[in-house]
C-alpha cells in the first residue's frame, strides 16, 4: 500500500467535512436545546427521572428501581458487545481489501476505489465504533453508580432538603448515563451513514443529511415525544 495513488477527490473531502460538522454540530445543538428547556426527548426525560428518584425515596423496597437500572444497563451491555463484533468484522475486512473492491465495483453508482482510499474508509469506521464502545462501557459504569446511589437512598423521614439533594444528584447521574448511551447510539447512526461512501462521495453526503434529519425528527418531532408531553408530569 502506497500513499501516492489515493483516489480521494475534492468531493470526498467535502463529504468528510459535512459528516464531521453534522455529527458534532447536531450533538451540540441537541444538548444545548435540552439545557435551554426546548421540548425534546432528552429534556422531557430529565423530568421523568426526577420523579423516578422521588419515588425511590417513598419506596421501602427498591426492587422497582433495581429492575429499571438493570434494564438500562442491559441495553448498554448489548451494544458494547455488539460493537466488539463490528470492530472484529471491520478488522477482518481490512485483510480482504482487493476482493471487496472488486465486488463493489459492479454495483450502481460505484466509483473506483484504490487500496489506500478503501482502507482509510475502514479506519474511519473503526474510529467511530471504537468511540461508540467507550461510550457504551462508560454508560454501563454510570448505571452501576446509579444502583449504588439507590442503595444509599435516605430514609423517608429524613429532612426535605436531604431528599431534594438526593433526587437532584440521582436524576443527574441517571441523565448523564443516558446521555452517554445516546452518544454511543448516535455513533451507530453516523457510522451507518459512512457506508454509502464506499460507493460514492455524493451518497455519503446524502446519507449524512438523512441521518441528521432522522435524528432531529425523533428527538424533537416524534410521536414518542408527543406522548410524553401529553402527560402533566412532563409539563412541570
């Protein structure tokens, strides 16, 4: 493999720029919108988590809370394990570059890839899913922290200030764990948007834009959000 015959064009670099700006920009936009109180799945769930942790104090037995945390941590565990398999498949794909290029060359809209360009695209996918793996495993640990905090819940006859401090700390930890999980899940979406790049840089741009539109619709315009907003709890 040499560095002098890479087939990247100006449109490839444009696609990479749109991809990076779109991913980072959307993540910042979604987080800032939630912090500013704009109705979204992220902001609404913060309020539900506060009510969950208030209920934790009222319950003598924390079985419900333990099951909730277990369910959430199972999701992070599943995606972390799946990400390991994806990384293994991508590493294996690096060893079959020539054969893979031949197969894709016969597909519609496919452009000619040289070995270095192909390997660079695989490396980008590796970086994306490595990032996702670290996010999922960190989310898993944060859910473990939540389980410890549930065990340390104050008694029902404790001072109201103690209760409120516990609710705020617990819901903030749960939200941090959830946001970290969302970061990993978002990496999956944008990782999928890279796949069309193996065919054509314009398809890469289109898929990136489509992913951003889908994420925005699900976060800010989905039926799930409308259902939660319809509950008086989410209106504060």
